[in-house]
C-alpha cells in the first residue's frame, strides 16, 4: 500500500521557537496533502489542504501565519509552527492522496508529537 | 452541516466475541465513507472505502457495510491484536477532498 512518512516523530521545543515538520509520500506522487491535528482521546481535525505548487487552503479558525504550509513537490509537504506556545502542543498528522477518480483514499503518516515547554 | 457520529465510544470484548461498531452520518451527497484503524501514538491506517448503499467489503475478521444513513464495522471472532481505535470518516460531494471524522470507537479485546 501507499506509504507516507513524517519527520520528526517527536519534538520538544521552547515557547517562542519555530518547528518544521516534514511529510513525504514514499512510493507515490501526492497531488494533495492534508494536515490534521489530534488532541488526546479526540478525533482528527483538518487544519489545511495543500496542492503541489499552490497555496494551502486553511480551515476556519486555523491561523495561516502561525501554521505555514509548503507543498513544494509531489512527494513533500512541510508544516512550520511559528512562535510555538504550549497550547500548540498536540499530535500533528499528515495525509496524502494521489490522483483522482474513485481511488481517492487518503493515506496517513505516523504523526509527530509536538511538545512546547 | 456534514456530521459523523460513532458508537459506542468504547467497547470491551472477550477474544472470539463478535460485535459491530456503528457510524451514523449526515452529509450533503456522499462521495465516500472511510474506515481507519488507529493505534495509540500512530497515524490512522486505511481499512475500507465504501461508495454506495448496499456495498460491503471484507478484510480478514473485519466487514464493513453501508446504508444511506450509517455504516457498520463488523468484527468476527476478534483477537487481542484487533484492539485499537476505529475511525469512520465521510467525504461529501461538495467538500472536495475533505474528510469529516467521527470521534472513534476504542476497542479492547481481552484474551
């Protein structure tokens, strides 16, 4: 099946610093990538959708200037959490989808646990 | 507004005790319904996609079914390794690629 990787798997940073998370599709070209956030014992909440070579589309309530998304190639998307604060601590998960038609499943990465001190 | 509700919130089963998980949905034109399995601290693992009422799909001990209002994930003779959170998500025809997730059912299977 389709494989999506994320790096790093865990990151601890100080309040006020920026953190970059990478999401890669390893064996397929991802026309669209998605970034989710998940709090403990809660479901996934979509933050933004990105298409290769174009600006990301953010969900209502998600700050564009705080969560910078770049989808520079068909296999790589990055999420940068700028000026991180403790309330940004969460589990961030990316997913990738390749192509259209009926085969539009999203395949998820293993997630990145962000802890802001 | 598109919405997904899963029940029960948590389910404890004895090994071999079959059961079903429910996913009720309201969506403005269903494009697809997806089942995922999520282990603690990991990303969701894709299980099934269902596109139209009456459709069924099977994988090992799991069988997913779909009606116009809900989907069931049937687990036959579960094993401890089936313990996980099972997530249901829908995609609407007007929502492009956006997935709306339910809160999941946490399944524990005891030997």
